[in-house]
């Protein structure tokens, strides 16, 4: 019982910390659309005012946005390159998912209804309705093709369980088969 109370206290403090950071970024010019979901641990960098995120987009935990070229720090130490500086905007469209632990590099734009996969390194822009993944991120398929794959391999459960996550969790624990992906050769 005590461990649950302590965990809840730390979880609440963590939420407060990140919500405060995100609010500070907004006050510094971060543009967030309506119904944007920001998980804990997102880094908007030192220039959040160069980032725009569209409506109904979800940004996973551990995502990093980079909007300047930090390597110019080294160059500026050399007389010839003392004026080497680079800043660029980042734009994420509406109805997108940026999966956890991804990095979105300066100058990248993500089109509407697009998905950037887990741990991806996005060094270029993505068109609308696209799924990119990898490091560096590359085109995998269209959002519609991804949706068709998910429908073909969906997990069946009563939809009404989604209203109460604990009931859904209990159902999955009892009913999800113990099957795993095959080993690739």
C-alpha cells in the first residue's frame, strides 16, 4: 500500500514538472493546436518558438525537437567559421503521431495524418498520409496501408472496455494469447 502512495506522489510530481515545462515553452512561443497530447519527457530544445504542432496530434515520451545546428559551436571557435549559424523551423501537421524516443531535426515538416515510428531520426520532411521509421527515417508505407495492416492483424476485445482502462487491462491479461513474432532468418 505504501509503495502505491509513494509511486502516485512521484508520478504526480513528474506530471507537474512536465506540464510546467510545456507551459513555459508555450509562453516562449511554442505553437500547439487543439487537442494535442504531449506525453512526459518531450524536449522542445532552446528555441520552442520555432516549433508548430497541429490539431489532434500526439507526441510520445522522450521525443526531441532540434531547431538549431549545435555543431556550429565547434566551427565558431575557428576564425574562418565564426559566423556559422543555423536555425530552422519544425512543423508537425494535424492528426499525426510522433512515436516515443524519436528525434525531429531542424527544418523538418510532417504532413497531416502521418506517423513517425518509435526511435526514428527524422532528417527530412514527410508528406501527408505517410509512415516513416528508422534512423535515418525512411518511407515505410502510406497511413492507409498501415491502417489496412492493423485491421488485418487487430486484437479483438469488447469495445465498451475502452471506457475503463483497468477493465481492458484485466481482459487482456486473461484473454490475449501467448503468441510471439517468429525469429527472422
